[in-house]
C-alpha cells in the first residue's frame, strides 16, 4: 500500500476461495503502527468520497501470494490439525 509505505506486510486472507471478494482482517495496534497508518489512509479515502453512491477508493494495493501449502490428500485422513498465524 504505497500511500502507507512501500514495505511488505503479511496478512491472512479472511474470505474463502469461492468468494468474489478478497477480504482481510487487520488489527490496528496503535496510530503510529503500520496498521494504524493504513486505518488513517482508509478513513481519509472514505471521507473524500462521502456522499457518493459508489465506493471508489483511490488506493493501490499489491497482493502477493498465496504462500503456504494446501492440505494435500486430505481424503486419506480422518482428522486434520491446522495452525494459522498472522
């Protein structure tokens, strides 16, 4: 998100593979953190288009990935244990 900075920040996708939308759940820790600065940019963008019928943000986001490995041969097992971080 170049309006915040050009550094890479990993986040997990919150929407399923069948979804037409790409959703992220991002916790804002404080105003000075990267997520806090992103929140401020989003607030400013939403204020700039307030009153418009369409949600058209002027915000560039580069998405890389996915990273990780899908659960292979899941039909061969009766149980699966999954761990997630983010």
